C-alpha cells in the first residue's frame, strides 16, 4: 500500500462536482499513463476488443491511444469508459481517476486544484468538493509512489517579480487577501475585477525590494482595504477603448488559448506537422488582422465576422449572478490553487501570473461571444460562458506558447496604459 501523502485541498465556496459522463475529457485530453497503469491494462487483455492498441509511445512516455475521430480508444458511443464498465473505476489509469483534479507538487506533498475544462466543474454540478478528498488523497499517494518526474517538487522559489523571491508568509497573505476580495459577491463582478487590476497595478509599480515580510503583508492589507473606494469610483464608460495595437495583441492571446494540439496532430509525421504549422500561421494572421471572417479557432466551431462578434450581447434572460459566480469560482480556484503563477504557471513571477489571469478573463468573455456567433445567435448564454471558460482553462497551464518570452512581452504591452481594464470593459462580464 502506498504511503499517505499530505495534500492541500481546494476550498472554493459554492464549488461542486460529480462526473456527469459527458465524455469530453475522453475526447479532448491526452492521458499520460504510469508503468503501473500499463501493467493493469495489459492484464485486462484488450487484444482484439479495441480498434487499435490501448496505449502508444509518446516521446519518453506512454499515453492512451485515440481513434481518428479524437475519441479515447476506450470511450463507448454512450460516453462510457470500457475499463470502468468492465473492471470498475479504480482500475482506470490514475490520471483518469484524478480528473478534474490536478496536483501541484509541494515540499512534502501536493496542492490540489480543480479544472474548469470539465463542464460539471464549470456548472458546479454534484456534491461539494470535500466529498472527493479521500479519493484524491489516495490517488496522490499512488502518483507519488509512481515517482513521476513531472510531479517532483521544484526547488525554485516563487518570485514576485524576476529576482524578488517571496517568502511563504508573503505569498499566503497576498493570496488570502486577493481571494477575500474576489469572493465578495455583494459587489458587482466588474467592480471586483477593476479592484483586482488596481491592486496588482499598484503593487507592480511599487519598489518592493526593501519591503519584506511583515511590511509586505501590511502593505497588501492596506491596499486591499482601500479597494472598496477604488471599486465605488469605477466607471466602465470612462475607460477608453483598447487601441488597435492592443486589440491585435489580444487576438494573438485568444489564438494561443484556443490552439489545442490533439494527439493525432502530435503523432503526425514531419509532413503532417509542417502542414499543421502552416495552417496555424495562416489562421493566426487572419485572427490578428481583425478583419473579415473569423478563422476557425475551436474544433467543430465555425464563426461569422469580427464585426458581427462585436455586436454580440448577453442574453437578456441570462442571470447575471450565474456568470459572476462562474467567473468568481474560476478565479478563486486558480489563485488559491496556485496555478496562476510560480510552479503552476510556467514558473512565472506572481505579478505577471496574476496579470495573465486577468487577461484570461477577457479572453473567456470574447470566446463566449464567439461560441454564440458560431451557433448563429446574437446573444450569448451561461452555457456559452461555460464552454468559453473550459477552452481557456484547458490550455491555461498546458500550452507551451503561453509561457514563452513572446507571451511575456505581449502581456507587458497589454498591461500598459490600463490595457487590461480596457479589454475587460470592451468585453464585459454581465454584472452580478
């Protein structure tokens, strides 16, 4: 039996989850398997029962095989897992059992986060997250015993900005105060986002090299205590429209969040990979132009024009509090789960990670409009927001392009001159 490993479990108010067997994770995700997973699958004797081999070599690892349709080789037509049906849930690969939870290595255990590319998480359907704690703890111990390189704790310190390391106490106090501000559902979501932007902008402009420990915590608390005044004076109508350059770079970011490499793309030969890259380049240029028809961004969705997207508005029957609660849960999960910065986000400093998270909110709001447009509607719904958040979260910590130097340069430009606030106001979230 694997030794018990300590976990820090997420506490996000109002967040629920139970699997609804939609099968999306079995269609869209690449599932890495351990040596123990492979031995189990081999013993289950799937020869002549599947359309192909149950798993394949992928670089230095093994992954579950997919059909040409993109479905996992074990997925049935009624969205059931063949392994689950034949042998039970605990005989599935560990990653399958763990989803939609993910693990970030800590010094002696794991910090658990929850993924919003699972529609049931985004919709908050099922039991409170705490119900799943025993299973997640069991799986964390099993994965620790598997000794996977990617789950080894990083020795690099979490930084505020490059070269300015943060102590655990500094980081904990910052996360606690930001989380406290974002969960204040008595205040409209756009005011909370404006306060969030103001806080990280003020901290980013301050010289914090000499402000350490208790002094840093006191500064954060003072600034957060002043955020109600900032929020009360926030007038979205007074915020200028993003510049053409900002919108172009913003659309570059949208493309990075949408470009999901499927297993069959990754396994394609040299010619196939080159063809894929040419197609990506063409679509990225068309999207950056902001003119004419919107190129394909998401598999299975074909949109209209950029001008049409700018006319998309929230559905009049869309309860504003539903969208606000979804976004609040998502932001709190990313912040408290530490997947917005540091080891959980390409090693980025906290300042850049939090700014990137705000940018992701604007991307999700734009994508909700895009999803509605692809369905030939002039208004977007809560389900469009669910799909948009799912698209963003699927790639948020799993798309190498988002962690590149170019992404950092793009973010640096977009944060100048109230750029993030301009984008948030250009594509606002319904108030709630």
